């Protein structure tokens, strides 16, 4: 028998039994939907946890060794800034202030905010302005507000809007946009470094980080060595992002919970599809026996089963990814700060698990089909 004809028979056997085919699709679709959903939430959390690092964009970050996340700031001494500036290969180094505060809005309500203080001279790391002039940040009490998902929590401020921050008057002089929103659901304000340390209470040391730009890539090693000798840590942008990601993966319960949910989703999909596919094979055992009696070889029957399993798996994978994408898109329309991000890694992980489900389901069916004898089928 010709193999394409056998595949056509396998396709008709599969789709003509609508109940079994629907159950197979439902199991795989549900598993893919949950796996992509869970891993997408985790990817969104990891992406937003390092949003400040991405938005500032410094090549090298110098910090206290105990810092695990960008929001967990530990002030560093001023002499560290001077030491970094003296390292050969450093183009320039500037301080960055990063802290939290409460602002009193026009309505009298209080709102938690994140305050970023930029170097007064260079304003390195400044956001892109949608409205206003960047030079106005030097004006008295000047602040720039980031227009992201948390913007409404500041009662939709406009240029000239006033607020109070730690009993100091603040004025919105610019509205900006950034590449990535934050994780913790608080609005972000930018101002100058000197104003930030003036308005907000600080310890003996005031700089949260030292940001470094390089003349050449080889300077990274020299900076790390010089900073390490002083008891501090220097990380490239990507190394800092990886450090933050590892903290959320391994030192919080987020990674473990997502891993468990993904494993449960895989087990549910495997259980439903494996059991349903085995039942499907049992109900069509006489047809496979008849094909074997007509001359179909064992490898051709194996090919038919693999085709049925892979076709079902890929169809369920496509439907599951589509449903998950649609749900995430609708969720972000209603909840702009919803932290979820579908990546190629998420899709690849789900695809690999679906292929594993298809392989196990096929193995169960193949064992049963290869053991049948046409004599037993016709005698029954």
C-alpha cells in the first residue's frame, strides 16, 4: 500500500470520531494554554523587575554586593564615584539616586512613588519626553512624570500640576515615556540628583548606584577589579538584569510556583491525551488489523499513529497559543499594568512539552497496534 494513502486513512479515522478527536484537542489545548499562560506571567515579572535597568541604559552599574534587585538600594560612598572615574578606559561615571516616597496629590490623597534622581550635569538616563522641555527639570521644584500604566494614580497630572513630596512643593515640568513599565505598581518621578537627596531623607551616603560609560569594552575588567578592591560590586547591564532575574527565580517563591503550575499543566495534558488516544486505538484496533492483513507493514502502521498523534498535538498547540494570546491581549486592554509577556522561549518550552505528550501517547498506541494479529481480528 502507498504510504500517502495510509496517512489519508489515518486522518479520516482520527477526525471521523469527533468525540475522541475533540477530547484529544481539548486536553492538549488546555495544557498548552496553561503552560504558555504561566510562563508568560513569569517572563513578564522578570522583564518588569529589571525595567529601571533597561530604561536607564548604563553600560556598567556599581553597587553594594548585597544588592539583589534594582529597587533594593544600599547607598554607596562618594569616594567610590571618584575611584571609578580614575579607572583607565572610563569615559564618565555619574551617581544615581533611587528611592521611594509618598506624594500628596491635589485631592489630598497620598500616593507612593518611585523617585529617580539623575546626575545634575549630564542627566544621564533621562527618559524621552512626550511633553515639556528637559531643561525645565532644573527649574525650582521640577519633576518629570512617566506616562505609563501607573500614570492615572497621580490623577492624570498635566504640565504645571503641583503636589507635595515630604513637605516640599513639586511641579510637573515634563511628561515622559519609557521602554518598560515597573513591576510594583507605583508611578515614577524623575528629578535631579541634588533635588532628590534634598527632598528625601537619606543616610550618610546618598548615591544608590554609580553609572559608568566606557571608552572600550576592555575597561570592564579593570573597573570590576578596582571596585572589588574597595569592597563593592560592578556589573554590566546584562549581568545586573541576570542577577535580578536569578533573585526572583531562586530566592523567592515565584519561580517554584510557576514551575509547579507548568508541571501540573503538562501532567493534565498528558493524562487526558494519553488516555483518550489509547481508547481511540482500542476502538479502531480492528481497522488497524484489517490494514495489516491487507499488507500494511509495521512501520507503516507506526507512521499512521505518529501522524495522528503529531497532527492532534500541533493543532492543539496552535489553538492553545492562540487562545492564550487573545486572553493576554484582552487583559492588557483592561489592565494596562498586567505583567505578562509571551516570548520565543515560552513558546519553545510549550512546543517541546507538546511533542513529549505526542511521543508518549504514540508509544502507548504503537505498542498495542504492533501486537495485534489479523487472525485474531477476523476470528472475533
